[in-house]
C-alpha cells in the first residue's frame, strides 16, 4: 500500500469512465497479512476506475455471443453509430497495468509522486492506471494553469486555483466535443442525427474526409465501414489484436 505524508484525501473527479474513489487504506477487523492487504486495496481501487484487459475481453466475448450486456460491458462500452454491432470500446475503461518502471520517463513519475507526499520503495512497480488516478486529484501546477487560462478566454472570470488534473482533463474532453460540433451547421447536425452518426465519431470521419460536406456526401455504407474499422482498431489497441481468440482460449 502506498504511504502518504500527511492526511491527503483522494476524492473522485473524472468521467465516465473513471468513477469511484481510490482506496488507499482499509479498516481491518482481525489479522490479514500485509501483502494481502496491499493487493486487496489495489483490487478495490481498480474496480472503481476500470477493468483489467482479461475481464473486459471475457465480458465483450459474452456480449458478442449472446447480445446481452452485463455490468462490465455496460461500463466499458459507448453507444455505436449507425446501428453498428461491433462493440464501441471506451479505452479509458481498460486499466493500463504497465508498471511505471517500464516507461522511459519513469524518473519523472517517481519525482511527481514524491513531490505529492508519496514515499513508497515499491513505487516503480505501481501500475500506470494507479498513477493516473492519483494524478487526477493533484492540483494543477502554475504553468499548466497559466496555459489553460491563456488558451481558454472563457475561463478568465473563473477561479481555477482549486482545479486538479482531473478537472483539467474533463474540461478538455467537454471542449473537444464542443469544437467538433462547431464544425457542423445546425442542418448538418440534424443530418448526422438522422443518419445515426454520433458527434463523437465525427472525429474519425473528419480525419478521413476533412470537411463536413464531404462526410455527408458519402454513402451510409462507406461511413459505416469506416467506423466499423475504427471500433475494431480501438479493440485491438486496448485488448490485443487477437483478443477474441485469447478470450475464447481463457
């Protein structure tokens, strides 16, 4: 379990996706080995922010096989466009279990943890998802806060001195969706809706066709095929290219 200097409280801030509290301590009744306590704490924290690749693989295989959406599938899937049957995975719901020691900038991770009161000799084995969750509760540094204000005039009258990195990421997600919608006229947005295309998926379509008019000039079959490929790429990136086969074997 991570050690903390002082009484730092970790409150949940971000998403969707990232619901729940990071549990860093347990109330124990009776004796439990310290190594078990550490694993139990990590397991409970993980369950509050996402799921391991293996759990997601199994849940999505069951969903594809039966069409029934269990709890895990419900938590990790986004709505699809155009009636697509391929699961539209939210990658942020799949825990990145890579240890910090595997990253080239690992020393920066360690220093950030120490500067926020953590002094765990085993921090190099901390999975990235746990670091990311901790970071989401840290207050923005002055440089990031200054950049945020300079690049977003609408925040000029807002006090962001209490904003965390979780708030920052959530703001950017909302702003990105608004920017996407601003590419389209009201009439074009109506056409997207009529054709069953989610505004979030237009990001991929704009990369391919560059302009809203060009997107809307495509046939439904063309757009659907492109989005199906996009959904499959997200699945392969988050779960592995052979995720269906590996889940079947497991």
